């Protein structure tokens, strides 16, 4: 059986509806360092992709790891969604007006004490390409969503997917698994 080919037409609105319709698992206030990431989906060459980053080496937390743009909630952030949007703009110059937020996935907890709220968004077709902030991001790359439909591979704790020469594992892999589970329901 072949993997489904997701496009904006087959994914965007059904995913929005499913995210709105489901009961989301969220973390109780005070459990872990409140953080948020943006899962920026877009269409390239007739199929859905997601922007991922490899964090700059030398960062205090998760340096050199593949992640979604995101980070800790600042005191001035009105919500975790604001955190995700602010971090995406800071890390890869993805402007808030360039995305359509579809909804949130279940929170993810890391062994390093972060409680991450992932927000799924669709990047508008006229958005400029991402530009990594070299202080935070070593590389930004596009991964086809279909790459995550296969079972993850590896040896614990580095179980995940190899995409474009990078290993997607840890909290990012857990978030991807949640997204893939929902796309399989569509």
C-alpha cells in the first residue's frame, strides 16, 4: 500500500477541523518550563512539507538538535501561541502574518524539564523563504511530511527519522508522531 500524498487541498482544512474537534492533552500550569513550537507546514512540488531547524551548537538547551522553531515562554507573551509565533519569527524570520494557525497538538514533556505546546500552522504561499538567525539556528530545511509516515528507526534514545541528512528524534519525533497520527485519521 502506498503512502498518501498530502497537499494543501487535502490536508489544510481537514487538519484544522480535526484539531478543533479533538480533546487535547495539555500540561497543568507549573509542570515544566512552559514552551511552545510552531509546526510550519507548506506545499512544495505538489506535496506537504514542514520546516525544521537544527539548533546552533553552543546553545544552553538542546544544542545541535533538530527541532521545530520555538522556545520558552517569555513573561511578556500573552499566550503560548504568541510564544510559538514570536520564536518562529526570531529563529527563521517566519512572520506571524505569513501563517494560518490550524490548532494545537497534545503537549509534549522533555526529560530536560520542558512542557512544549506544539501549534500546527500552514505557511501562506506568498511567504518569503525562512532565514535562520545564526545565533539560534545552524540550519533550516524542508522535510516532506510523507517522510514521517514510515516507522521511526534507531536505537534508544535516538529513535527517529533520517531526513535530509539530519536525525529527527526526541521531543521533535514525539511531536511528529502526534501529527502523523492525526493525519492518518483524515
